[in-house]
C-alpha cells in the first residue's frame, strides 16, 4: 500500500469511525431511555409499570435523544478545542516536557538525533520531541498533521533501548504520521470524550449529592431524585465507556500491526523493532504509564500503556503476536535486564544501479513518497554529518535559528543581499543580527542540497516563538522576499515551507481535479521548468514532458514568477484530491529532469514543493533524483 492509498484508507476509517460513533450514540439513547423510564416507574411507585413501554414513549425518547446528542456534541467539541494545538497538547496532558534541543544528556541527544534523521530521510517536518519522566517503555505520535506533530518517549525507553531498537520505535511512530493515523486518533479522542461526558456528569451529580446530603434529612424527594439521576447517568456512562473502548480497539489494533511492519520496511532491521518489543515484554515497569489521563490516549501508544479489561477492549495486539510478526523465528525467549549494548556505527549505503529516467523516474518518485528505507536513513545521517557543526547548533537555538533562515533565504544577487541586510538591520532583533554575522562564513560555504535539512532542523525551535516573536520574524521574511530582485522558485518554496512549517498546514477540502486547475498548473510547472532550463525553448519542452504525465496541457508562462503568483497557484493546488496529487508529483518530476539531469537545487525545489502539497518525499537519491552538478543521468558530463 503506497502513501496515497494509505491516506485514502485513513479517510475511509474516519468515515467508519463516525459510523461507529453514531451506533454508540444510538445505543446510549436506548440505554438512557430505559434507565430514565425505569427511574420514573420507581419514583412514581408504579411497581407494575412497564419500563419498556415508557422508554418507547415518543416524547420521552425524543427528549432523551436530544439530551444525549447535546451532551456528546458539546463534550466532543470542548475536547477538540482543548487539543487544537496538536501533538504538543497531548504530550503536555500526559506530563511530557519539550526536550531541550541543546541538551547534553547522552540519552536525550541520541533520541533527538534519531528523530531528526528519520524526519529528514522521510521528507517530513521534524516533529517536536517530548520526554515523559516515566520508567515504562513507551512512545507515541500525536497531532492533526505533520506540521503540528509531536513525538513523546518515556525515560524508560531511552535508557533501556539501544539505538537500533529506539530507531525501530521511532520508525513505528513515523508510520502513524505518514499513514494519517495521528489525525484519526485525535478525532477519536474528541469523539469518545463526548460519549464519556455523560458518565462524568453522573459522577459529579452523585458526588455533589453525597456531599450535600451530609448532616441533613434525606427524606426529601429532591435529594433522592438527584441521587437517582446521578446513578442513572453513571449506568449510561459505563455503557458509553465500554462502547468507547470497543471502538478504540476496533480502530487501533490493525494500525499497530501496520506500524510495526512499516518500521521493519523503513529500517530494514526487524531486530530493531523486534528487540524493542522483546525488551518491553521483559521490562519490569512494562508499558504502563502513570499519567492520570493515560486511558484517554491509550490508542496512541507504542505499548498498551494501560490495563485492559479484556482482549476485546485492548487497543493493542498481544506482544507475543507483534513479536512473531516481525521475528517469525523467535524462540520465545526474552532478554534479561542488562546494560544497554553500545550503539553500532552507521552502515555504509549499498551501491545502487544506474538511476532511472523519464516516466520510470517519475513513477519511482511517486512510489517513494512516504516509503523511506534504511538507505534513506543512512543518507540523512551522512547529509547531517556533511553540514558544518556551527550550522547544526544554530538550528537548535531560538536566535540563531532565525538568523540561519534569514541567511538561507537571502538572494544570491549581491545587490539584493546588501539591500536585504539593510532591511534586517532596521527590523530584526540585535541578537539575531549578531548570529547572522557569526554564521556568514559557514553559510557562504553551504552546499546545494543542505538548505532544506537545515530548515527542517530549525522548525521545532521556531514553532516555540511567541505570537509577537513570530510576527516580527514573519515580517522580516516577507521583507526579504519583497526586496529580492531575482526571486527564484526555490527561494519561494523554502520561504513558503518555513511559514507553513510554523503556522501549520492550511486544511482545505481535497476534492479538486487537475482538469479544473489549468491556471495554477501552468504557473507552477512553468516556474519549475524555467528554474532548471537554460533557455525558453528548453523550458517549453520541459512543460511538454509534464503535460504527458498530467493528461492536461498547461500553458507555458514565460514571465518570471512572482512569489504572490506561486502562492496563488499553490493555494489552489493543495485542494487536489489524493490520487490527483500523485499525478501532479509525477508531472513535476518529468519537468525538472527533462534535460536528463537533476541539479541539487532542482531536487531540493521538488522536495520543498512536494512538502507543501502534503507529499513527504524521502531523500531523492533512492529514486534517482540526486545527481552531482554537471552530471547527466546517462553518465555523461555537460
């Protein structure tokens, strides 16, 4: 199943989830009607009354239905608003703390390195990383979209698991990010909170009645009525709790098997995820989390996290089944508690055959979306090792990260850079300007292909800027783009990526077709063709290659693209249906490789645009997109 199929499946699961929720609400209405009818019979003293007949009274049934739906809707809406910040809201609700990006703790540093490598290899934004001070072995990924995702890992996991095992766990969590499970899981949290709200109301009524009745006569009918109503709501609430757990189990278990299998695919190392599962099975603290509301988020965890009433309500398959699926020849033995083994050195990437070209290359690029492998991770590790350490450190500092982005986005034309620097002198913070001067030398030596990874590394700290700080930062970015005398498509794409990476994904309905978006297609593909070709005739031919993949004939726009024009085009193209985005990505690939070579800047541009379309494109080397400057795909030099 490829990335685009997985996204469609996640949307279908959302539809099934809504169907299950409607069934659960209908069941609650029936149970609530019966309980209320029985309470009325007992309170009226009609021992011979028929609770079922009363429950079917249209007026009672209608009143109960309205009340149940109202409580469920308000409870779900309230929880959704509480979680609108995305993964960080979940991590903080579980007691997690953001990991210091400049930490000197070896275990914490190792966790950050693994997450950053996985993100850069997969083409996803680097998520925020949270540490839960819990001895259990567990982890989770949460968020509405990759732009607001957070990865949470327990202290027990980073202290117990080796690097390969930790990488397997993180790969498992990245699978949830890529396959759309995060958004589904947060919707499930909000919807089930509405169902559970009925029981919470009953609990509060019973508690209030018990406290209010102390020291007073309890012969009053009002007090008895409150107790009866509270008890009735508690009964309905327990039914809702059971229904909610069954829904979570139905949605979650198969997704865990898929994430385990994806972790093996990503790392090509079944012993990594398999070893982590075995250590989890042998760990004295298991996976059980101590957070007060751990149950609410139980379907997000790597391990079960909470005690299940039965296998029917367990959100995770048994550990033995999970281990045997990734390690079919496992003999059933578990590791004994022992010091964590030393982390192995990164393996050298295996040799690859000659890269594909034309339609074959486009198909390979589309197939690679959301499907990283071990070679991608090795390449990401090597790419990070090639970048000067000062720049890596700058990406983790709030002031230096802003300077780093300014330096990357400032134009190559000397006159533009001089004007841009003068603009920053009047707008940027003095501390940022000091960092910009300090980074001038390594930025001048920055190799093509290293800009995007640095921006990815800087995004987590930039997301922590206050509203006022981000407003100033955003104003400086807009000023840099406005002053640039020769803005290019890559500069625009990186600028858009920074803003979207901080503000989050612009969520719109994805129901448009390529045939409806001829103007935006013409503008974007013309900009891509012009960025990589020497003259207008070659650029027109590149657009023609894109048209073959599209099945739509876009017009070639010879005029240089302004940032506003490209923003307009992308604002419409993000509404493309999932399958149509795959076709567009193939067309974009045909466009940039028209002349038989893909420069590092073109590969970087393609990845940046694919990111803004919601298509995480792994390191381009595996699909054959990465060629050395001046080298053709056929091995000939320019």
